[in-house]
């Protein structure tokens, strides 16, 4: 197995841009060609002007370091950042394109020379404390949607990693219980209160359970599998389990079309700096705002769509119809 270093792609790009735009231009005032430097042994990377040890960007440390550790020190590996390669794109171009597509990771296989690629998600059941959580509507099987948060850039066995407030956990527990049929094995969420302390269990309960009353985890021999869910210090319950495969679903939308009696509405996206835009519904910026241009269904011209990866609001300009916008009901709530 090859050792793999997983770096936060957005943080990596921020450091790359800082190095390119920073006051590190050479004596002639010309910006120097920046290089990516990878210290595979130390699990770190940084950017630096060519052949100069300093000044350089801040160091980015690998969030995940998988596989066998190196048995001997390897020299740092250097690669041009902005020089076009054989396919006319530079490493920076490729990293930008991947981030715009929603990828969250720069993955470096520590072969010699190291192989660089990008990935959308890292698969794990336990996300690190550094993970970025973003609001989302979530569903599991027939249940949902419920308001919660997902760990950006993570999945567990194909399921997003979701966490919920106690209020949502109680709703999920009630819904799961209500859909339990007598005599059938059921996946349940169980809440037990001890004064001001609450315990939540994810249970796989046998068909003999009595569904007329709230099921209790004490019924040992009726339990095929049970796991305690611990609440974190901020009051979130992370519900990660093979039996609860969460998926992100579209929020309820307020759809409006020009010419259908609606007053002209404000733009869904507003400028944010010289190149970026900001979602006016949830406030997301940067790589959370995505664009797509496709040949029009009308047979001429093109259709463009801008959408927000966080709240999923979107605005399209279609040759045939004109402007179509979909505004998410936001923030996620139990009553939406
Ligand atoms: Zn948004």
C-alpha cells in the first residue's frame, strides 16, 4: 500500500494565491514563478518562489496521513505551479478546476516522484475536529428531510456524515418508531433522559418488540445491535452508522419565474470581490458557488446556471425561458 497524504484543497489554493500575489516579487519587481514543495516525510507542503528557500507561504499540514510511514527521509519534492504542462494546463489550473467542481482534497501519493490528484470526499466513520460542518437537509431511507449539518469533504461508506440537534434527533426517533411494523425488524433511534442528561442510541431491534410503547434499550434479548451516540460539547449528535445512510436532499424551494405575476426579485448572487460571487440566501462564497454553461435546448446560444453548493439555491438564464431562479428555504428547520 502506498502512503497517501490528504491536504485541504481550499487551504492549499489559498496559500498558492498568497505566494503568487504576495510582496515576494524579485528585485526586478517581476513576480517569480512559484513552486509547490512537498515534504512527504513530514506530511507538509508549501509554496515558494523558484529555487528560493524563503520567503515562502505558510505550511499546509496533511489532514490525513494514511499508509506505511517512510523508513528513511526523502528530500522535498518540487513541482512548478504555474508553468503549463504537456496538455497546456498548469498544476494551478488543474487545482482550480477541481475546486470549482467541488473537490475538497489534494491527494499526494508518496511514490517517487509523488503523484498528485484530487478527490471530492475522504471516507471515514470519524471526522477530525478540524472538519468544516455546513447546514443541510438530510434524509435516510424513507425518513426525512431533517435539518442538520454535514461534514464537508467526508463520507462514510457512501453516506454523508450528518449531525443533528436533539430536537431533530427526537423527530427522527418518533418518525422511525411510527414506521415500525409489528413483527418486523426495525432500525430505531432511542432517547433516554436522566435528569438533565440525555442518551441517544441507534438500535437494530428484533421483530418481537412491542411497538405500542416507546421501545427501551433495556430489552436486551430483543436487540440485534445497539450503539450509544455521544453528544459533543456543542450539543450535536453525529449519527453515523451502517443502518442510517444519510443523504443530502434539496431544500424546499420557492420557485419564481418572470412573467408569472411575481415582482422582479433581487439577484440570487451578488459580486464578492473582483471575480467571486456571494449567495444572498445563505451567504456562501468562493468555491461554494458553482457555474455551468451548456448548449441551449433552444438549439442556439447557451444556458448558464449558477448555484450554491451549501443551500442549493440557483439562478439560470435559459435561451427559451429567460431567467429562472430557485430560492431555498433557509436556514434548514424542522418546520420548513
Ligand atoms: Zn447559498
